[in-house]
């Protein structure tokens, strides 16, 4: 819980409701093509990819292991999930992954890899 509060202070807002609830029970890394950052890694990863500068109003929540980041819009309660190139971090160039974070969790983090 402490790391979640630190992340919210870093971004200056409460995390999206569905993502915050997920983080409260998320304590191990996922296996496979989706790597989601543990709560204690979120600030460091978002600093590394300069998310606040290049994708304001978004949080980088993980990676596909191939140079792409999974992002969520901070102002939505159950935000859509998008995939964005770590090199550009431009939300305008993002690819659709799922219509909501809760649906993505329910699908066991499925997405179309191209």
C-alpha cells in the first residue's frame, strides 16, 4: 500500500480505481508476453521512460518485452489499455489493447501481438 501512495504522490493524483485495486493484490511478476511493473518499480520505470514529460496524464504500467509500454490514462476510473513505443512515448501513436483495464485483467492480459 505504501508504494501505491508514493506513486500517487509522484503523479499528483489518485490512480485509476480498477488499476489501484489490482495493485493492492499484485505481488508477483507475470510470466509471458506481458510484464507488469510491481508497485515498487512504477516510479523508477516511469522516470526512466519520462512518461510525465512525453505522455502526460498517463502511467506506464508495464512492457511487452519488445520495446513497447502498456499505458493507462490517469483520469479514467477503468481506463482503456494501450500499447506505446518506449522510444516515442507519444499517446497519439498508441495501439489499442483493450477497452478497459478490468476487461484486460479478466482476459488474463490477452492482446494481439503484431
